[in-house]
């Protein structure tokens, strides 16, 4: 049977490849229902050749959306007006249409800041942070940490040149950014927060982002990756008594910020949290 779609229903699309694993349709459609909004959130797999036309076509037809791997950099140059967060990170994950122009924002920055604050009980201003990874999520975290005035951010990445590039781009924008070549170089160091911005350790079958016996001390850990029931790294850290969260909180808050761009009203955070409750690792 073909479902009845109300007249005036607005299409909100997630553009990426792959998209079938995404939890965004789950919590965004729950939020739309809770807010009694005439919108439907759909994940659309799309390749590089179709991406720009699809994004601009959906926006021009009154729709809006999110962008995920591998198109966030492409989106940053496909929109007409980019926010400061897009300029700082070179990535766009949210688009919408206004005054006949396509707008783009990177709400991963707001999502990261909210998740870090929830874990630490406040913004990481003055904190010493180890940031593992140097891709898109790491850029959003770097922008968020600089915005909140983290004192020092040490970047560690599998490909050292990318860590150096990220540190160079963000050094002095609000925090000091430096790099280390490997976990062994962190011997004796102490961090308030470690952020994993790589997919490593998400499934439990691959290596953890930071060996559990790495020679450093840290007060809390935020894994930007997520997996049903929590990532292997977060589960291992919690059994050792270290406060740790996976990427679901960041996912919800980047989605809440996107909801506000699309609909011009606050997101129903409780409904978003409730929709993702089955995927959470209980505290
Ligand atoms: P990118 O492809 O842009 O970057 C991936 C990064 O991870 C690179 O630094 C890469 O290193 C590193 N990496 C990849 N595989 C491994 C591995 N096996 N071991 C060590 N390092 C590795 O991806 P994103 O930055 O977009 O995503 C990174 C993670 O963050 C993903 O798990 C993603 O799901 C998550 N994420 C979560 C969000 C949320 O809302 N919670 C939002 C966005 C992303 P190298 O430079 O050497 O290739």
C-alpha cells in the first residue's frame, strides 16, 4: 500500500554514501512528529557527480537537509552563503533555502561543543585536550575546542602530515595546537579530555583509537564514533572508571542545531533522546 503523504510535506534529505547506517532519520522523524511538523526526513545515497545538483534542487524545491561522508567538503562550495563554522572547518553538513539562496552551516561544531559540555559538566575552557584524528569530525572538534578556549590541543593522527595540517590551520584561533607522532610520545602527559575523531575501535574488532596501556593520564573521553550499545573504547574506559561518552550526544545536538536552521524553532530534544535510547550504553 502506498502511504498517504500530506500536501505541503517538506523533504529533508540526508545526502551521502553510504547512508543506510544513519540514525538521523530515526531521531529527526521522531522530532518532526513531536513538533507536529509537516516534514519527512529521508536518507538518499548519492555519488559525487549528482551531489551538487541534488542539494541545490532539493533546496530550491523548498526542502533542506544534511550532508555526510564523503560530501561535506563538496557541500561547503555548493552553497551560496556559508556560516563561519563552514569557513573555519571547510565542511558543511546542513543546508536550507532562504531569500532565494542556499545556506550552509556545519552544525557538527555546535554538536561537539554540546557533547563535550555534557560530559565535562561545562565548556572545556582552559582544558588540555588530546584530539585523535585529522579528518572532518576532528576539524569540527578543533573548531569547537578553539571556540570554547581550550588551553592546549595535541593532535595525533595515523597520517602525521594531516595532523600537522590541522594543527597549523587551528593554532592560535583560540587554543594552542601542536602534534605528536605516536601515542608513545605522550609519555607522562596529562589531559583533561581525550577526543577520538576516527572510526577506530567502533566495532570492537579493530584496534582501539588509543591503547588502554598508553603511557598518559586523562580525566574523561569523548568518542565521536557510535555503535549500538556503545563503542568498544567507551565500554573499556567505563569499566576502568573513566567518564566516557560515545558520539550519540554529538549526533543529537548537531541534529538539533540543524532542526533549528530548517524550521526556525527549538528542537524537541527529549523526543530526539527518546528515539535513540535503544542505541545507548546505559550509564
Ligand atoms: P574522515 O574520513 O574525514 O577522517 C577519518 C579520520 O580517522 C582520519 O584522521 C583517519 O586517519 C582516521 N582513521 C580512519 N581509520 C582509522 C584507523 N583504522 N585507525 C586510525 N585512524 C583511522 O571521517 P570523519 O572525520 O567524518 O569521521 C570520523 C569518525 O567520526 C567516524 O566514526 C564518524 O562516524 C564520526 N562522526 C561522528 C559524528 C557525530 O555526530 N557523532 C559526526 C561526524 C563524524 P588518516 O588521516 O590517516 O586517514
